[in-house]
């Protein structure tokens, strides 16, 4: 059920009921994150790497019939992407493309991180799409707007070079941008830049929709959900979140910077071109960022943009990377329905 207003209660919420396997994975992740986020604003990448298990791309089909390959976009700046595709087409029709931006607070993880490699494989199979997972540059070594620049440049690369070597054909008029957490923030800003550039001659990839899984927006204000879930939510808390914004935003900027605060309460709403696509926003009831996500959806509505909010009342932040959780399967079904609806409206 969609909520149109923020949660008003500020009393402590009950912890999420999670399988022990998920609790163990989260403990490993947040412990590594806390070690990696140094007080001086730098990242201890070695400490984080101990918990960040990497998966290799493979031309051999996995159990889902998915193959993967890494492609270089700009080797000089370490910009690359992992492409997931069916090993053979089930039908002759060209497949849509999902350009995916991983989460990690703008500073951590890659497309090769095992949870994201596995998730993109599932998306490729369940959505019947080619998935391009972007290895954008990370903060604090590369602050705003480096990650946004990388996202746009990957679209330019796909537009100019295609995705050669696939066993399937692709339809670049059916390109969806997707991302979770910080990657959801990227998906919004890349879509905003790309659609604004159409009039000035950007290449002709058509963005058919954006899919934001618990996108990472924020501001100087502490929302009701942030206060209510502090110390309860297992992944995101205010300390980790504040560190991530300081690492990503320009030196001296606060969280009301337009990269973070896109909902209009502390400044002008973002300018969105006529071609800005329909949006799907996934919200979790145990995610401290949920109020910012609902405000984002409200901003899109005020500007006359199509937006669908999908609520998972018992979902923690990053629930979608844990296939053990039932909601992780349900959100993929919701994404497929959103993509199908976008295509039917276009037809």
C-alpha cells in the first residue's frame, strides 16, 4: 500500500525479523563498513575488501542460463561495466536493456561484489533483459559529480558502440535505468542529465523508465523515520549516512546540496525535462530513508511526472540483495510489471 505522508511516530520501532543467514551477512557488511569509514573521511579499502567477496564474470552459462562479461568504457579512469545476458534468446524479439547502479553509500562495493553479481544475474533472468552493471568511480577519491559523469558516459558508450558479442539482440529504445540506495540516487540524476541533453543532441538511447530501489536522498533535517529507526534498522543509521554524504558531496557542502536534497523543501525543485521517464520507487517500512523516498515521489507528482510507489512494510534497507527474503522475489515481480506497463503505454 502506498503512503502519501511521512510516518509521524518517533517512538522506537521493533527490530526486523530476519533469518540468521541474513543477520550474519549484514553483521559482516556493517562491521566492515564501520572499519572502512575512517573518521578523517577516507576509506580503509583493505579492511572493507576482507568482507567484500568478488565474483568473476563468466562466459559459461550459470544455472539461470545467464552469461557475463566485463567491458571497458574508459580504462584511464577505471570506468567499466559488467554485462549480463541470456546465453541464448528464447525468442527473436530484441531485449530491453537495464543499466544498473549499485549501492554502497557512493564509496563502497562494485558490480563484481558477490551480492550484486548474483542480483544482476537474477534480474537478467527474471526480467528477460540485458543488464549492464556500472562500475562508477567511488568517493571520497572521486566526489560529486564524478559518479554522475560516469553514468552518462556509460550511456554514451552503449549508444555509440552498442554491446557487441551478445547472443541476443537489444532494443535501445527500451532502456531502463535502475539502482539501489546510492545507485538509486545516481539513476535519478543520470536520467535527469540524459533527458535534459536530448534537445542539445545527446545520443538517442531512449530511457523508458527509472527503477529506484530505496534511493538514497537526504537533507539536513532529521525525518521521523530516521529518528524512529535509529539504533533499530540494521544497515543504515545516521552516522554511516552522514559519513557517506560528507565523502561524496563537494568539500564544505551540507546535505541540502542538490545532489542529496531533491525534494524541494530546502531549495528549488530539480528541473526535469519533458522526456524525463516514468519512475518506480521502492520503499521499505524498516528503512530510515523512507520519508525522503516518499517526498521524492511527491516531487515527481507535483511536476507532472508519472511515478509508482511500491511499499514493502517489513523490508529493511537493501532487502533485495538477500534472496532468502520473500520480498526480494516480490520486488523483481514488481519491476517486471513496471517495465511491461511502460511498454504497453508506449505501444
